[in-house]
């Protein structure tokens, strides 16, 4: 009986540890997950969702095309990816109310990079 409980606990811990990896590839949020999170955090209206959805889709397509580009050096790709994200964030921000813009700005890491806790 003890071994069964131990196996169940170990299995639960294993599932809990790999679930985030299954949720998003490369630690990045999927487009639908990002839309859902933005919708909940910013309390988006249906009209705002309709405007933001194609912006997110275009961003994903542009980043994928950049990732698939084998002629561009990695450092140039990083700079271009940052430019793509910044441009699309500006488009999203334009759809938001001033209150939502403030929350949106808090959601985005300063300087385009996330700092780890304790740094």
C-alpha cells in the first residue's frame, strides 16, 4: 500500500514537472494562450479581441518566417525579432484604453528581456 502511494505521488510530481513543457514550446506562450491571457488580464472587449487577434497572428507569422530564414545571422535575427515584437506591441497598444495600456506595459518586460527573480 505504501509503495502504491509512493508511485502515485511520484507520478503526480512527474506530470506536474512536464506539464509546462507540454503547454508551450521553447518556453514561449502559444498564440491562443497569449490571447486568452491578454483577454483575461486586460478585460478586452469582443471588438478589441477581434482587432488584436490578427495582429498576434501576423506577429507569429513574421517571427516564424524570421526563424526559418537561414540566410540571416543569429544576432541579426534577434534584433529583427525584437523589432517585430515592438512593432506589434505598438499596434496592440493602439487598440487599448489608457487603463489597459498601463496593464499591458506592466505585462511586457522592460528592454525586451525577462529578468530572473533575485537579479
